[in-house]
C-alpha cells in the first residue's frame, strides 16, 4: 500500500493559492461570522464596532449595546480590533432590564433542548498589569447586594476563574492552573453544565469542577459588565476583543474551535 508523505516544498509553493488554516488574514475575515454562529448567542461584542459616544455595539443582532464608561480607548493590534481598559473607571455595562431578560441565563430554559441547557461565555484578553487583585472580565455579579449569577475573572494570583451562583450568595468556581503572562494575548472561556460541571479554558488548557454544581443559576438584578463587576468595582486593566455570551452549553469542540480558528489573528 503506498504511503503519502507530506511534501513541505509543495505546500510552500501553493501557499499563494490555497488558504492556510493558521493565517491571520483567514482568522480576521471569518472571526465575526464564526462568533455570530455560536449556539444560544445572547451578545457578541467584537470591539470593531462602536457608537459615536464610544458605546460598545452588539453584533449578535439583538441590540445589546453596552454603555461606555471612563476613558476606554479603541485600538488595533495588527489585524485584531480591541479596546484598552486602564483599570481606573474604564468598563462597559448595561442594567438588567427586569425579569426574564437576555442576561438572565439560568440554565433551565424550556425552549432549549435539555442536552444543551447551560451557559458559555468568553473572549480574547491581554492583561496590561501584574496580577495582585481580583479583576472581573465578563460578569453579572453583585457582591454587596447578594446578586451573584456568573462571572469570568482573574484572581489575585493571576489565574482565570469561572464562577456561578444559584442563590446570589454562595458561589461555585473553577480556576485555571496557569496564570496568563502579562502583555500577551490569550483566549479565556467558561462553561456551566447544570448540575454536572463547571469548566474554564485558558487557550488549550482546561480545568473542570464537578463538585456541588447547582442545577440552575440565579436570575439576579446585577448589571451585565465587561471589564468589571456591578457598581464599577474590581475593574480590569487589559485589552480585550471578541467578547461573547451564550445561553447554551457549548461542546468542547465548539469552544476549542472558537480558539483555534481565531488564534492566528493574535499570534497565539
């Protein structure tokens, strides 16, 4: 039986005719469409589109534009759109509009097949300060008012943490083993599988917690935040891009490909 050997020279010769999978231009041209196809999408903020006053536009089609606060600066790293937050008054938020709102994802929505109930969120980040205090990345999390629901954050040790609560008071968490280096782009995501597991991604590293996972999440009154948490607290010092929130539990394959198909744009 003949054995086919990869011809590296031929691959190089065809590079101008055939698109490589790991290619910044390929990732750039397909990034938004890929995120818009995420199952259960509730909001997608690529940071490429903003309103005249700086409000962060949602490209999910649902119109969940987030309010600009502080002195956030929109910018670009090579092909990648992003926005820089300095950790001092910089964040984007939107108040909870009330019961059964788009941001109240409880993981038991009757209109979603039971096999896919849950929550998944994530995005691309580049920390611009050394870890030392808790900083919230994406959240619906009010500590003082006991209105915790879900949050993706960096703890004081620098690890990525995904946290959820079913009563607004107590929380269950899972943390990355590795702390992302300062000044390097990385992918982070969190997934809630009701009653079964929490999972957190840092690039290709994954960590899972299966202990005391709640059957549903708290539909609290906290604001939805990117770059901090309710009340404008624990603010993030970072650049961020391609932020998303989904009312479904994504498979490992979907989360993995959300990373793999975009990483060339950030040189990861």
